[in-house]
C-alpha cells in the first residue's frame, strides 16, 4: 500500500503531484472511494460535515479533484453486508480517500469491518489520509487527540512507525502551536512529525518523504529513560 498522509487534503500543487506519482496515472483516469467514517466519532462533526466531505466542498479537498469516479465506503455498514459484496469494491478502486474526524473511532471500524486486513494486502492501493485519516495509520495519536469516549487508548493501526500532529498553526485551531506539538511529541516518545495543511508525508515501500509548501518539524524518538 502506498500512503499520502496529509493534514488538510490536496491543498497545493506539490501534494497533488505526489498523488499523481503514487497513482501512476492521471487523476482523471483513477477510481476513488471516499471513507467519511471518522467524522461520526468526533463530537464536533456530523451530517453536514459528512456531506461536505463526500461532495468535496472546502475545506474538504479530496473528492472534487476530477476523478474518473468517486464512491462512498461507509465502514460502519460493512459488517452487515458481507465481504463478498464490499471487498471487490475496494480491490477495483485505485485510491481510498480517508477523511478526518476521530482517529480512534476510525481505527476501531477499520478493524471491525475487516478493511484493515484487506488493504494491507493491496500493494498498489493508494491511501490518501486527511488529518485523522492519516493519524489512524500511526502507532499512537496522542491522548490529547482522543475525542471518542469509547476509545480504549490512543493507539492507531501502526502501519507506519511515526506519529503525526496535524493542522500545525491553523488559524481556526489556536491551540495547535509548535509549543503544543513539542509537548505532544515528548509524550509520544517515538518518531513523529508536526505538519501544517500545506504539508504531506509520502510513504512508498517504507521510504518516507515530506512534501511541503508550508512548514513542518520532525521529532526524533526520545531516548529511553535511565534507571
């Protein structure tokens, strides 16, 4: 699986070019599935947010890029319809557009639906995450980002070995400062990145590359505490 882990979606030409490179074809020839599931788990989001994400209305810059086709894959529905129906939909898609919201809720439904197992076997599948859709692929999201009351902890799927602090210095999120990101990273302890909405992290065959027209910071893993 190829990953494009973003904070704000496809917000500039550099990130768009990285997406086309991962697809290996023009966006107009690629078939996409949109996954809005994470939004249902976040207390500040709801039906209007999901509609905006599916329709590709700003600030949800994912589905409105000119795809050959766009479908919606709602993970909470998958356990009730059977893998014989939905697995072919996933295998036929070129890219999964995974929107933001609550990352632990998304992680739960990735596992509960079986999608986590399916996508891990698809080497050519492109995963484009936005905020929580990116954070879910990491080992931990940080306790401060957990907003789903039923979350057992702050763990993600651990597909990559680094964590992500999104929306760095966002004008609508005054608490998302570099100072806050540094405290978050100290708690995470493992390798991590703080990225703004003009930055993405591309992962191909284990190779990590930061794509940015904005600003970001990498945090190395903290050394283990001495006895």
